[in-house]
């Protein structure tokens, strides 16, 4: 039985998406893979069982059998923290060991969603290096390269994992960083015996939200084009300037939502003339009929909300701030990008071959 | 064109209400009252007769096919009536009914349906949501405006029906003759461009005036207006120039008011005169419908009062109107007839006791002067003044000359009759001299437009393929701005000089590039997300040594990182240090209606604080570009002042022409800035030190 831990150097590196992609790709290849997440940090209760939200979603999406309390045996909670701090120890480590043992007996291979950085879970003895030893696993490390920097985390992981470090995947790399990653980072890591398994470029679609998600989050009323609520919004802009400036700035951003007051017909029309996916009208001020007609004609939903512009901006920032994996369209896209950027067969052979 | 609307053989009014006070009833009554000679058929399935006229249940049962149908039924019923019209063979339809896109999405859908059906039948449609139209020569009042204006030669279109009714009413009281009035309504089909074209060919129209809040199609307007103004003057009152006004236009018409600079540039390009008030619109219209254009520069002011003449002179100077210098012969003639106290030099003051004959004699002398192309006659009512007789005498003299003559008879009751006499004699008359001067100014600029040849963009060698490839490449990467390296390549492809430069992604290559270019160099942050490099300390100039370069490398990247942590940094642009003497800027912004709008101004504080810039629509030719350059207030700084050598104006003009060609060739370019363009002395050329090209956000 072979085990692969997918861990990351920092939170929000896209680990869960890659785990899901990998599980699906294994299933396509007829490999009976199990999924295990030793330590969950997004507590949620599913059917009365306390578990991790991402783990529950991945298990369902990847058609993984098994009880959720086995798949993710330890979930961060206030009680857990208090117990550990009071008693200096918990049963976490033994729970993980026995759950893993149970699951691994039922599967050909195991994909383990590991910690979000090298230190996470250390207090419980569930940090990456400890888990790799415990499960006799190899590790695929996911890293994001936001900026030109030294690969401290990766080198540190290599120090403690040694040959268990199967490779690094650079995820969500902006196009402008590709040359740096391939030209400077990759050769250096390879000289340090850290193979680079692949480089996945960033994709604005993954951090997009649908208009209907916006409507729901903002508690809005759709005034026009309600057939187009599933279109995706990648960013938003606030319209408080004059029409000429609005037009110039709006042109620079595609697939956006525009937040403005219902009384700003000029801004609304400027938004409609550019690539805009929805217009959010704040302060419960309905738009002019002529503008509404134009929005309907162009198929752009206008959403009336009661909150002021500042509150709407805050909501939108939260909404667009991170990739929400729980969307089949996005999971498909991640799998597609993963399979393009990484030699999946080679990875499977290295991780799970004899 | 559009004869079916203005001279229809017969008319059907669909939706004539039985009860008075309804719009349909008004329209029918107005058609009858105006004396329209053809047959008017009321159509209403629920009435047998209206005012003794037999009423028909539908279009199909009419005894003949009318050329024009006026529809006044509720909005949801209009589409079916259009079908009836189409089946019967009616080709011109006015939809007066409201309840279309101005009422919301449901109405918008009705309007699209109506337009689709009209197009399918080959019907031209005016409206919906309009007041209708009036053609005075055909005695046609197919509107619900109560007043039929006097017959005249001014054709008036209005995007506001209500402003239209007010002006029709006013025209009646001012005895202002109109040939046509058209209320444009929602402009589902017919728009200002169609009317311009139709009126271009109409002999009864001498002047076209328009009240517009926006244009339906910029290209159609430019095309039609350029053609029409070659034959007859067009005056537009375009509202929505202020921010608040623009907002009001957006709610009123459902379209953007558009950029003021773009409208000014469009009017300049097409020769459309722009009025800024309703008063100015009709001041100018009456002058152009009554008097010939001045055949050149040179205005004489003839007055019986000193003060008003000084006011007029001031106004002339402000408007850039040259007062004529009088020939010696003219002075002799004036001296022979005028009292000794009279002021002979222009303005010619014939004194407060001037009787009509003195006006006549002075005017005779002025008309003979070859330097004079227009005369402004000022009269104030004084003890000895006989305004009416003076007016009669003027009318007689003016009827015998081709020199433009306009009048300002100041005062109230005592000049009222005189004003009527002047109007009847086709002499435009204004209450105040400044109004008259404004009119002369506009007439002068229209004359100059007529003398100006059409723009002929020069053809020059250019590498379009390279530009197309770089734009496609940026599109595929979803870039909003072309990278600086590519922008330089694009400029070079269009023959614009750029400094030598490379983008270094690390310090080692920065050193190598700097060595290759030769110190001193300039280092600039290269990032599509940082548009105002100097604002964040993203530029270092005059770097003389490798150590300075290393320092600049750290400082600039550090500042960029702290100013814009999320910005994508391509590297550091290492550039040749230019030794230019002057900085100017060239900008382009693609206007939604009129396409690329080219801006020119002096760099730095002149553009940012003083807004000393000028605009034209692309494409430009060399003369138009030179005119642009000379228009800015700071022109003398370029032309050479206080012993400085003049700048290379030809090189600036050349860059303007080339950039205007580039943005015309590639509609993908939505904005462009060369800031600065470094300009040497005459003959030394100009180099685009920094060029930024925006292609908008892509899906």
C-alpha cells in the first residue's frame, strides 16, 4: 500500500483542488484510491458528525466511501485546543493512526491531504514530517510563487523529508512569474535534488463567482436579465466617477460587476457599454427605466440591494477573495489545468508504482 | 429622401380617439387644421365617424394606400398595426405612442419587436415616444403640438419633444419661419443622421438646427454631417456637457451624453456649428437663413452710439474677429458725408443725431470698401433717431448687396416696429451687440470650414502585421495594456522614434543592457499594473554608473512592491537617457461614438494643472495636426519665445498623424499615451520616451 501526502508551504496554495483532481485522475485510471485528511481546520457538522468542510466536500465529489469521522478524524475545535493546552497531550495522534490504518486496508493507495504549512499540526504531532514518517508516505508539496523570493519553505521541507519529497507543484503562478519560476527557481531546486513536478498558471475563472452567488450574498433583487444569473464575475469596480472616467476605467476590466447607486444612470450606462457581467445598485434606489431597458436588451442583470456601497464592497471582497472549491465547474477546471501542467502518469507511477 | 414623411400623398391616423383631449384626437385635428391638402383617413374599429369623417376599422379597409401612417394606439398594439401597414404597402410610419423602452424592459422588448417588424416590411419609422413632425410647406402637422409655426427655411429636429413645443410656440410669436420640425423620440429607426441627409437635398431648407442630448450613431452622424455642411449650415445645441447634466441625459434618453471633447472634435471635423444656449441656436439660425456668409475676414461696425460700439469691438476681439481697416477712399467718402465730430475709423460712429440718410450714406461707403466682408449696424433710440425709417432704408440697401449685414437695434418699445421691418427685409436683428458678434464669429468659422479641404490622411510605410501580432499576443494573455517593450515595437512599426531600451528581469541583465546602451541611462518600473510610474518613484533618470544602477534597481523594485504589493512586475526597463529640450504629450482615448480622440498638449504641469490641451478625431493629416499644435495656449513656448529656438513642430505633427493612423488602423486600441514626447529644436525630431497602449479588458 502506497501513500501520497499532498501538503503545501502556505495556506490557500490550492491543495484541496489538487487533491480532488488527483483522486479523479486516479479513478479514471482504475486505481482504487482512498482519501484521508488527518487534521481539518474548517469545522462543520454533517449528519451530526463533526468534520471538515473541505474534506466532506472532496469525499462526496470524488465518490469516496467511508465514514467522515474516519476520513477526517481530528477537527480543530475550541475544546481540542483547551484540552491540549490543559493536559499537554491529546488522543489526536492515536485517532489519526487508527483511522488511517482502517482506511488504508480498504484501498489500493491512499491520498492524504496534509498540513497547510510545515509547522501546522506540530503540537499534536501531526505536522508534515511526522505524518510522512508515520504513513511511510511520499510528499507532493504545493507552493504559490507570488513574488520573487527564496524557496525557504521548500528547502526546509527537503531537509526533514529527504527522499520522501517526491516533488513540488507551483500553483496559481501569475504569467509574469512564469519566467522566474522556470528560469531561476526550477534549476536551483533541481540542483538541490527537489524535482519540480509542474507549474500551473493562475486562472481568474477559479476565483470568480456567479451572479446568483452575488445576489444571494448581498440579499439583492434581480431587476433585469434573470436568465443570465449563472455568468461569472471575476472582479468588481465601484462607480462614483463621471461618465468619461467611468468609461475609461471600466474598459480596463473584463467580466466585472459594477457597484453604484441607482441614481447614477451615467455610470450604469458606462458599465453597460463595457464588459460588465452585472450591476449592483446600492441604497435601494431603482434605476431609470431607460437604463433598465438597455440592461435587459444587453442581457446584463441589474441587482438592487438595500445596503450602502461600502457594505456591498466588503461583501464582494470576501466573496471574490478566495477560490471557493465547492463548485463543480471549478473542480473540472482545476483537474484540466493539473492534467495539462503535470505528467500525471509519471506522477502516479512514482507515487504509487512498485 | 423621406418624402413619404414630409410630402405624403395621403395619411392614415391609427388610433384617432372619439373623445377630445386625447393625443390621437389632437393629431387628427392638427392635420385637418394645418390645411394639409391630401386625404386624412382616421382609423378606429370602435368609431364610425369622427368630425364627419368616415372612420375605418383597419388599414386594409382604406380606399387607397396612404404613404404615411401615424400611430397613436397603446404600445402593446403597435406591432400588429405595423404589420397591417407593411401588408398594405405603407412605407413611412410615425409612432407617437409612448410605453416603449423609456418605460422599462417590457417596453424595451415591445420596441425591439416593432423595429424588427418595420425592418422586415421595409418601413422607415419615426419614434416611438415622439411628438410627431411638421412640414410647413406641405401644410402638414402630423404632431400633437398645438402650434403650426410660420413657413420658413429653418429645419429643426429635437430629441426633446417638450423643448420642441416650446420653441414652436415661441417661433410663432417671434415670426420665426420653420420649414420642418421633427421630434426624434426614442430613435428606434430614424435618427439625426437620416434627417440631416434628407434635409441636405431639400431645397426649402436653408439651415438645419438640432437639439441633441446624444447621437444615435457616431459614424452615421459624422458621415451625414460632413456631407450636409458642404451644402448648408448645421447648428447643434448639444446638452449634457456638465457632469450633472450628463447624468440627466443618461436618465432622459438611456444613452451616455458622451465626452464634451469628443463632441467638440466631431463638430469641428464635420463643420457643425455648436450653440450653447437655445438663444444662440436661433440667433445663429436666423442669421444663416437670412444672410449670406461673409466672403472672408473684415468686419465694420456702424453705430450711432459710442458705448455699444465699444462693447461690440471688445466682443469681436474676444471672438477673434478682425475689424477691417478702412481704405483711404472709404475714409474720403465718409468724411464727405459725415459731420466733423463723427468717428471715421472702424467702428464708424455717425453720432447720436444720425438720421436714416446718414446711415444710408455711411453704409454705401462701407459696402464699397474691399476690406469689408460684413457690417454690423448698431442703433440706439435717441432723441433724433427714427428707428423704423432707418430700418426701411437698411432693408433697401441690404437687398442690393452681397455683403453680410446684421443689426443690433437696442431698446424696447421704440425699436419694436423697426425690428419687424428688418426681419421682413431679411436682416437678422438682435437686442444686444454681443449676440450679433457671436453670430458673426460662428458665420466666420463656418466659412473657414467650407474653405478647408477634407482630411486626407497621408499614406506611409507601416508594419501592420507586427502590430496585429503583438495585440493578438496581449489579447491571448488577457492583458489590459500592451507591455512597454511591445508598445515600443508598435511605435517603431509606425515610424515613431523611441529610445533604445530593454526590460531587465534581473540585475545582471540590467547591467548588461546599460553597458550596451551606454551610460547615462534611465530605469523605469515595468508593470502593467502601475500606470503612473513617476507617482510611486518608479523612475530614476541620469544613472551614470553601475553602482547607481544597482541602487536604482533595489529602490524602484522596493517602492513598487510597497506601493502595489499585488502588482505584476515585469522587471526594470533600462532606457537610453534622452537629451530632449521640451516635453509634450500625445494621448488617445477611444470615444464610444466617434472613435479615437487624439489629444495634444504640453507635458507636465501644463496638462495636469492648466489642462492646456486640444482634441481632434482621428485620422489626422499634417495641416490638421499643425492646427492642433497651434491651438494650445502655450503654443508660443513651442514656437520659440524670448530668444529660444522653435521646437520641431513638423516632427510633433508627424507623430500626431502617425499615432492617429495607428489607432484608426487598430480599433482594439482603446487608449494610448505618449508621455513625454521629447521634442528637439526645429529639424532635430521627436522621440516617444514613454508609450503606453491600452487594449481594454478581455473576456
